[in-house]
C-alpha cells in the first residue's frame, strides 16, 4: 500500500479548532498513515509557544525558582485542547509526574521534548491512531546526525500498512537511551525520517503558509509561491537565508528520492510547493530562476600584494589563519594581486584585531583592510547555467536600481549567482532582482 507521511507544525496543532482541520486532512486521503506532530505553537501573534514555556520552566527549576506560573500555562493549554476535543484525562494526569521531573532536575532536552510528547499523545487519541514515542527507535548521534539503524527500527514500528501512527516530532534518544532533541524547528527532520523509515511515497509538511515564496515577503510585496523546486535549489535558498522549513530535513528524504510537498492546514486545497529530485520539464521551461534569497551582516577581509599569484600557498596560509581562530568563511574571491575572504560578522566578533595582526605578520600584504556591512544576495535556479543572459539581467537590474555590486560569485554548484552589496542596498537589490525576473521576465 502506498503511504504518505504527514507532519503538522506548531500552528496546525495549536488548538482544538486547528486539530479538527488536521482530522479532516487525514480523512481526506487514506494514504496519510504516518503522522508526525510538533508541540502546540502560537494561536495568534504574540502567543507563547509551548516549547518556549518548557525551556523557561526548565531554566527556572534549575535556578530553584517556583515554576507554578509557566507550568500552569502549559497545563491549561493541553487541558483546553483535550477538553475541547472531548478526550479523556489520562494524558493530562501524566503532566503531574512531568512537573515533578522538572523540579527534580530532568535534562533540558527531556523538558523541551514533552511538548511534542503530550501533543502526539492527544492527537493519537483524537484520531484513533497509535502513539509512537521516537525515544524507542530514533537514535541521534552526538553530532546531531541520525544513526542509519533508526530507519530500520522505525520502519518496523510502522509495520502495519493500514495502521495509523502518530509520532512525536523534535526528539529521539542518544546512545545512552536519554531523550535528545534536534535543533529548534526539528520536527521537520522527524517527519522526513518517518517518511523514509516508512517507505512513504510523499512527505507532506503542513504549516500555515501555502508553500515557499520566491522572495522574502518582508521585502517584496506579495511574492509568488514556488510551484516546484529541486532539493538542490532548496538547500541553496535555505543556506542563503530563505526561511523555508528546516534545512536538515531535506537529506533523509532526498537520499530516498521521496518528494516533499509544503501545504497549508488553513487552505488545504492550495497546491503549495513541491520539492523534488528532478524538476518536471515544464517547470524548467517556464521559470528561469527558482527564487531570490539573501543574508546581511557580512564582512570582507581584503588583501593586496603584488605578484600574489606567483606565491604558492598564499590562500592556504590565509585560510589557515582563519581556521586556527575557528573562523569559517563563506566565499573567497581572488584576482592577480588581491584576495578577499567573506565571513559572517558573528564569526569575526572579538577576533578582528588578532586576525589582522596575524595576517600582517605571516603574509606581509601591501594593504589589508576589513570592509564591513555587506549583504549577500543569491539568485538561485537549476536552469541558470543553460540560460543565456541571466548574469546580464542581474547586473542591469542592479544598475537600474543604482546598486553598486561589491562582489560577484557564481556558486560552485552552478546553481546560483551571488552578489555582495552594501547592507544599506540590500532590500533595494532584492526588489530590483525580483522585478526583473518575476514581474517583468
Ligand atoms: N517544538 C519545537 C520548536 O518549537 C520543534 C518544532 O516545532 O519543530 O522548535
């Protein structure tokens, strides 16, 4: 039997009225058998997310401060959901022993994981499904990657093809069997793992937007939704700052060639965005680019030295100095007598002076300076390499907008062109590129 794995994010399980929509979605397609849920999220702007309250309680308990107030909010939230859906109080009664565990000094990960745990317990009861605790089968290594054995173990857990399973997202266990969470937003990863373990034909990720947008809606007014995008493109977009779903959630399904569809729980008929290994011919023909993404807060360390190109190992030594100080770099454009390295501001913090001294001492450049307040903007698209005139379009759009381009880099993946501009020109650059490629292609 073909099965679909579905993951519902925090806003989809935030309250009873949302869970009714979830039920309707599950019932609308009998192939939706593997369900993964987040902890209840925001019901309205400014509302507290359950996970944040859990972290807060844990911190307060560690400081031996009374947790009554935040804990009451957690309890009330679950009690309201259970009450409004007419569920029993078995799950709620477990909250008392959790409270004792918090006061007794449980781990931070255990505390945070209870949002998903109780959420999945309630959803399983409501949908008449079987609750799956990922601590039984999902092994997360110390470095945050997934132990391959987890797929087999979870697959066995989902063995009944007609069974309806509800698994808690966001956590698994470590080698010692203790609860271990992913990074924030990690239920997306759990959903991808469940999809692969179950051999699902599709991984549906249900959220509160109708797919991934071609540009940041805070910069471009009403950007178009991406109908179809490849795994490679989405990784580039996420890396360059597009807030799509968790970028680590792509690998488990990509390796198994399971497509992902991003859907909106509040508008289930909207097509959303399909993320696939191989774009359909129509998509490649219809769109020159997949989207535009960008990040601010970069600095560029610029060095000049005559005959630099003749000095073997110059770049190696420069990057070695960065490595010694634990600084990772984004890009490293070079020319005959100059080389520069672009790094995130956060990486440089407190290290500027030592780096400059060290570079001067070891490499004796003719000039050395750090240019601050740079933004990087990426135009991403698989079809770009085969299309004539993309670069020309990018640079004429930026010229028309009066944006000075400080750095140009065609990513090694040949799927993006990245330009570095002054941070003050960032929004202008994104808008100009969007207009050139999407509004007036
Ligand atoms: N509840 C967790 C968080 O808020 C994980 C998730 O929702 O994906 O980060």
